[in-house]
């Protein structure tokens, strides 16, 4: 790899470590909004949160964040405070990850 060749920038100037497994050249803010929002709210810090909020707006963040299948409890609490939501609004808090096993009554 040529070290003088610059790697593509990340969306919104977010840390590259958040997208370590993603080809940055193909990462699109609109097409991959769910991935970007999920990574930043889980691991991006407050600066990343402000960048997301400025770019996507609260309505889009509410829509995407509440539809995510997995979020850490601390992230859900943070999003509840920042976006004026309740835990019951989140898919990760209300749906079962797997159907009930037939032998469990």
C-alpha cells in the first residue's frame, strides 16, 4: 500500500475507526444512514452525535434509532433524553430477538 495515497474521507468527518470494516469510498450518507447512525450513537461520542444531529435532524434520528434491532441500554437512555423518546418506542426494547422456542411454555 502506498502511504502517500490518501484514504477516502469518512462521512461528516467521523472517526475512521467507526467504519473499520467498511469501504469508505462506497459509504453514502443517504443509502447507508442506518449503519452510520447506529455506529455513531453506539461508539461515536458526543462530537459525532452533534454531527449526526446537524446532518440528519431529530426526526430522521428518531425514525432510524427506534427501528434498530440492537442498542446498548446506555445508548437507549441517551437517545430517550436527547430525542424526547420512551424506551417503549425502541424496537430493541419491545421485540423478541428470536421466536419463542416450542418447548418453552
